[in-house]
């Protein structure tokens, strides 16, 4: 869920899951605000990112700027450190917002939308 939140910026889920996700998302943004190799490795370990090995042809394409060979996990790390962290550089916390939604039809579970504050 953390990868989906970072990738899309907004997801819909149940309230208890969103409250738990908020803790992890806030820590990841705080970690990403200091753009270092060590922090990128910590983020990769925390989110269990898998790096698929690239063929030589794909590696050449990536050097030329074509990142379609990457799986979504690599793009999540790039988006976290390249897009979200600079957006919250001046903010000291409270990077996410939880907005309650209508109950789910099947089991009447309380749903909400969790998103990054812009």
C-alpha cells in the first residue's frame, strides 16, 4: 500500500489501514528529505523494492533516458526522492491527509481516502 500511495499520491482504503499506513508514509518522506545513498538504501529495504536485472540492451536504453525497462518499484523510489521529498522540504510533518468516505457496500466497513497534502 505504501508503494501505491507514493506512486499515485492518493488511494482509497479502510480507516484502520489508512491510520497504519500514515505512520509509514510520514517516516518515508522524512527519510527522503535527506537525499543520500544511505537513505535510498533504507527506503529500498523498508519498502522491499525488487530490482529486476536489466539486459545489456535495456541498460543501454536506460542510459539514454528510456526508463520503460524498469519495473514500478524503481520508479517509486525515484518518485519518492525526486518528487515528493522536495515538495515537503519546508514542512516539518503532517505530509498525509485522511478524509473519511461513505461505508463500503459489501461489509459496511468505514472507508477513507489517504493522500499527500500538496
